[in-house]
C-alpha cells in the first residue's frame, strides 16, 4: 500500500485509552504546495500518520456513505454471505482476517468488511466488483462508485504532495506509470461492540509508532469532523528507504460499535517499487530489494487470509 485514507464513525468510548496521539492537520487546499509538502514530510518523518482537511468531499456526502455502509452490514447474514469475497473483492465475515499474522494466539480480527475497487483496471480481472441487489439497497452502488471516484482524486493529489515532500517532481508517480492502472480499493468496515468471552486475545484491525518496541504501546487516533486520517503504507516505506515509515495500526476492542471507510491506494501491479534516488546514498544504501507492486500486494493478502 502506498497510503490509506480513512474516516470513522464511533460512539464515545466506555473508557479512554492509555494515550492519545496528537497528529498534524494538513490543509491540502492551500495554493502553497511547497509549504504543504514540507508539513507532510515532517508528519511522515515523525508519525507516519496525519489528518487532511479541505479535501473536497463534503460531510453530507460522507454521512450518506456511512448510511449505506450500515444498511449493508445490517442485512441478514445469508444476504451478506451471497457476496462472499472472491479474490480481493466482496464480503468478509467476522474473524476471517488476521491483520497481524504474528499473533498466533488470535482467532482473527473482530470485524466484518466489504471490498470494492474500480470499474476498470487492475483489480477487476479475474473477478469483478460484487454489489448488493438494487431491490435491497437501491442507491448503494451509485453512492459507493461516486465515493470511489472522489477519494481516488484526493489520493492522486496527496501523492503529488508526497512526491514534493521526497524532493521529487510533483508528477513523479504519474510519470513512472505508478497510477496508470492503480490497484485502489475501498474497504467498508464494521467493528461490533461485543467483546467475546474467551481467554483468546481478539483484535479489530490506535497506532503503534515504534514497531520495534516491546511491549508495543498503542495510542488512540481520535476522529476530527470533516477530516480524513492518512497513513503511509509499506510500499511507500520501501520506496523512501524507510525515511517515511509505515506505522502499525489496529482497532482495539472498545465495547462500542464503530464503522470505518478506508481507501487503499496501491500502484499499478506492474510497477517496480525500488529505492528512490533521493532517499539513498553511499552511506545510506537501499534497505529493501526491488519488488513488483502486484507481487507485494498478493503476498500481503495471502498472509492476512491464510494465516
């Protein structure tokens, strides 16, 4: 993943998490792109996460997206299972995913989700998008397709600013063909409020800014009305030679139902992800070998679903 763009609806927690991280808020409507890119660079160096505001997608429209998402997850299980995930796209029931394969004691993530991608492009073949029947959810597909197009535009703008933040031309990722056929998906998520009675640790999919630290310290990322939460992905970390870090993130059990909508932006599957010249030197050689984006994505999904 190059980056993800997320917004969440949740009730006030029954309790507060131990710590809450304060992230920078980036106004991507500013005409001063250089200053904006510098703010993004600082955020990526220090956190790997940041908020974006004035992104062009209205709160009213996002309320409609969440309304449609809740309508889907409120369908009977057999209706949802008729759209069971094929390859990457469709419905995934509770406990079917494990975001952190290293958690051998976990039964799976306490969430259900639904993936859809572009009408055309990298993720359509061999399996196309699946959509709920119009007689059940008449405006669902239209709403989600509109959201996809709008958030993809936000993602492209953010990548241009990130390129500037890495001392590259604004159009760098477009020029190398990374976004000719982007493997971008939207993921709708519902985290149930129930906590299962078990000795087994169960996670939803809070951030851990120091991946090497044990025990890991998880910090809450509170939502800001009208803003998206953006985090740097593993592939951007590879491209930047670890300069821009991919921060671990999970949704911990909080005893309150919550909904999220996440947009994952990945490059063209044939795009070669290798260390950028602006991010390496004789004293700081490339840390990661080159890899095709498609191969990396497939391996990450294999670990998530087969572990």
